[in-house]
């Protein structure tokens, strides 16, 4: 089943709001290297690869402000703000 852009956009908005509500020193304390490797190599994810890798990089970001900016950059194209 393919996700609709509205569903993805809504989920990203919830994630962004959650991340924004966390203390500034809060960050993921694990690596996403295995997930990135899978996304980079799985043929069925080709159409979503860039978005997924950007999402993983954003969540992995240790600086809270940079993490929010990265999530917002992902959100804008999905919400029709600008063309990627």
C-alpha cells in the first residue's frame, strides 16, 4: 500500500512537533547506519530513497535546532511549499 503525501506530511508534522517539544539536549542515542544502508540498497524504496535518507539524517542530528530545520526542509516539499 502506497502512502499518500497528505499522510506523510501529517506524520512529519507530528514528528516535528514532538521533536520541538523535547529538551534541547535530547537526541537519538543510537546510530541509523543500518537503516540507511537498507534504504540505500533496497530497490523497492527507490522512489522514496532521498526522503527516507533525509528523514534518518534529520532524526540522527544531535543539535536540536538543526534537527528541527532538517525536518522542516523535508516537510516543505510535501506540503506543496516548493518543488524539490
